[in-house]
């Protein structure tokens, strides 16, 4: 395959940069033309016994957030579940006529999302797609189509992702009659614009360029944020990056963190905050810098971080639309693969750096959330324990 570079640009060299800053405007216009389809889809889905969501890559990450939005704001509870399109198509039984299916696909051309929709529509009660304008004809079999934006020049689907989640939030609010969610959604474009304007994103990227590995960690809806940030770092700037749920991070992967890494913690107030705090403590013990995405008034994780990014005051389920995880992706983009850092520490014996080995027994006993008192052999640094020696 021969790669043809894009034509020279007069402004910023990357289309993704333009897409990041175009998000607020796209969100303000999103509902135009979607009102009827949104109301019709919500009315039909409300009558279903269960609802499934399917997507691949970035679209799958959007469905993970959508699952929680529909479960809470949509009041569907445990009747909603998100699937990777490949898994749903190949490993799950046929849905019945009391099942509603929502497929998210930016371009409408991915094989398994099309096959997942066809499988669902063959027997399910209603099919809904969330896709971009001008997407593939294979999605036309859906009963309702919600449109995001015109196809993006950047294959990272930045605006598409934000708009897909906003449509899922609007759909959940319509199903559940959640007026509070509707009002908060109206505020998101302005909050996102403020957030994008208040940070020196290029400076942040320069300060953390050339790290051995980048880690993104979050919980709840921000598990998807961590996955998505890692995916964009991998595909847009070719760095070695991983994304984890905060609890999963504490069950082993933390041991691979190195002082030459950087850990981005996505920790707004919510049920995941305490475990993100534990992740911050172990990262600080290892010696890797932390970039904390927290509320401005945060008093526990912020003091442990090398950098903080202040998040708006908004429901945790909705702030993923405001998550500033993509700007560093653009700033860290190398001119070529030859600019990538050399990963020369792979031969280091597990579990990794000296600091992690020193704390391993303590962390193995405490970070996994054991309720009982840690044995004497697991006692460790005071900042990882309560005053009585029990794990935090």
C-alpha cells in the first residue's frame, strides 16, 4: 500500500485539531432535524422488554456510555446492555420481537455493525441507528435513524463520538422523561467551549511528550472515556497507550507502571472516585506523574497530581461529552514514527520498577478492595493505610 500524504494546510497541521474545537458548535445544532426520529424511537423503545446497543471501536465506547444513560435516565435499569458488534453477531442468540436494537456506526460501512443490525432487525421489534450524514446504505433497514454530522476529514471521528453520545443521552431523556438531563444537555456546548479554551493543551502535550507509556484510568461511564482516549492516542499519534477501568487497573496492571510513564486519571465525583484515589496513591508511590481530570474543588487527588484539569460541575453520566482527553492526542502527534520514544525497558523483570516491587505485597492485599485487615507482612507506607493500619 502506498500512502499519499494530505495536501498542505495553512492552519494547524492536523484535521483532528479542527474537529476538537468544532464540537461545541456541532452540539448546538445537533437536534435540528432529529426531533421526529428521536420521539418515534423513544416511544417504540419504551415498549420493549429489553434494549441492546452495538458498535465497534469508538462507536462501541459510545454504547458503553449509552448503556448507563439508558439504564438510569431512560429508566430501563437492567433491561439494557451494550455489546461489541462482532461479539453480538457471532456469539449471542438471536433477539426476540420484544427486543429493541440501537446500532452506532459513524460511516455505516463496518461489516459487523451492519451484520449486527441485520441480525437484530431479522427478529427484533425495532431497530435504531445513530450515524453520520452521508453514511452507507446498509443502515437503511433501520426503523429510525438519528444523524450526527457530515463525515469528518479526520478518521478519529472526534465530533461524531461526542454527538453520538449526546444523541444517546437525548434518547435516554426522552424515554425516561428526564427533564433534568435535558436541561444539563443544553449546557454542555458552553461548558465544553469553556473547557477547551481554559487549558494550554499544546503546553500540556509538550510537558509529557516522549513518555515510555501513557495510561488512562477511569470508572463507570469514564471507563469508556479511558478506552477511547487510549484508542485515539494509539491511532492518532502512535504512542504506546492503554486504557483501564479503575478497579481493573488496581487488580494487577498497576504493577507495569514505570516512573517514565504518565497516568491520566479521570475522576469526577461519583462511585469511582475512591478507587481512582487509590490508583493515584499507587502511581505516586511508583514515581510516575499524574494528570488528574477532577473538579476544581478537589482536595484529595489534585495534591497528588503533577497537573490538574478542572472539570465542569455536571452529572458524571453527562460529563463524558465534555471530557478533554483528545487535545493531548493532537499535541503529542509525532512528525513520523521515527520520533516515537524507544521502549527499552521491556526486559525488566516483572512486576517492574523497584518502587512497585517494594510495595507489591502491600498493594496485592489492599488495592483489590479486601475488607479484612491486611496481614502484618502486607503493611506498607502510611499514606496507603488508615491510621489503624488497615487498608484504605
